[in-house]
């Protein structure tokens, strides 16, 4: 009878690779978090605040009403520092030559230029016709009107739109708008899914997910995480005579897609998980398990295939190997 003993768990060998992986595991979450926030900030600045700020600056610089606002901000677009020599008129007076000879602050030059500008001045102001440098003027305006104004205005616009679409008329307008977009080739292949994705994450009711359960799906030998959405359909309950529950089973790693199944209530296992915890489990493929539900990694206490070789190597020199059958004892007797 062979003697076998399970080898004790040996601590892992410390190596440069181990140190590197441990350090990477400690540093990577912070780096990824910073990366996500920086990407989000850059996205908002590039596609939200910058266009809004440019619209604000343009509305102040391109019309008479905006110039009145600039005057209250102590910005005079006719200030000599904003003169653009390249667009100075040459007829009937060569202002460019006068500018080069006498400079922008010469009183006679200023008087003649003001008279010329008054001819071209209207409600909509063309900076080129008025010989105003748009870059210098924009730099001064942006230094007075802080870029955070664009962020504040964008938040106000979002709140205003939310207030509009909350009412009956706003919902009807939004519905018409969605129908118009769906009629555009190309948009209808992307827009509905983007709308579904956004509504999945920002819906006030969170799709009425209120309970996390384990569902025997796709068969009774497999348990899948699901969210209770409703008490199924009346016709299904009447046809089956069972107390059914509608369950949404999200797919990994995109939980906004999945399956809707109708399961017997008695077959469900209610889990002590929040909606966010269940979503993290789904997105991570079962890696991000809450601490109160964590059991262990891998498959647990599996039999190591190397144990047999290690056990044989652990036999001392005085131990006899397993007995071998004597071939002469088992060989059949030859007839004489």
C-alpha cells in the first residue's frame, strides 16, 4: 500500500516579475481613474464649453448689441490696439500708409479712420471691414469673459431642456424630433441604440430594477444574475397558472444588452446585492465581487497535477516502491 501525503502550500517565490505585477496592480487603478477623468474633462472642454464660449464671444463681437455689452465690460473694439493694418482701407484715403507713417494713436489718423468706420458700421459688424484684428479682440474678450461661463451656460441649457421635455408639450416635441432623426439614413442605424444606452444609465426609474436575483438560465444547472423588472405578463400567468416574474439578464461586458425571461418566482434566489454591485460583477465578468460575497479566486482547492510527481520525489531512499507483481507467479502453467 503506497503512502501519499499532500504537500504543504509553499509561499510563492519572490521575483522581479512578482514585484512588478504587484506594483502595477497598485498603481494601475489610480492611473486609469485619472485617465478617465482627464478624458472626460477634455471631451467636455472640446465639444461642449469651447463651442459655447466661441458662440458667446462671437455674439459679443459681431453685432451692435454685443458691442454695448463690451462697452459695459470696458472693452472698446475701436481701440487703436485692435487695429489690423492688413485690412485698413486704401480708398479714398490710404489709411495703411498713414498708419505706417503716423502710427495708430495719431489723432488725425484716428479721426479719419473713425469717419471711415462709421460708413461701414451697421447692426452686424464685420471686423475685416472695420479693420479690427479678430485675434487681438478675441484674446481681450476671453480674458474678461471667463471660459467657465460656457460651462455654467451649458449646465443651464441642460436644465432648461430637462424642464422642457418633462412637460407634455416637450415630450411630444422630443418624440417628433426622434422620429425625424430616425428618418435620416445612417442615423437610424446608430441613434436608437445610443438613446437606449443613455436612458439605461440616467433613467430615473433605473428600468425599475429593484431586486437582484439568481435565475436558472439557460438551464436548471446554471445560475445567472438578473434584475427583477415586473411581475411578468397577465396573459402568461393565466396561461401557465404560475406566479411568474419578469427578469432582465444582462450580458457581459455590456450590461445594456441582454435577455428578458419570465421565470417562476419559486425558482428565484434573492441575492443581497445592490444594483451597482451586480452591474460591476457583470461588466467585469465575475472578477469584481463585493467583499461580503467574495469566496475566493479560481476553482478553489483543486488537485494539483504536480502533486503525484512531488509525492514520489518526497519518498526517502529507504522506502520501497509499490510492490510489483511477480510475472512468474501469475504466468499460466505450461502443459507438460
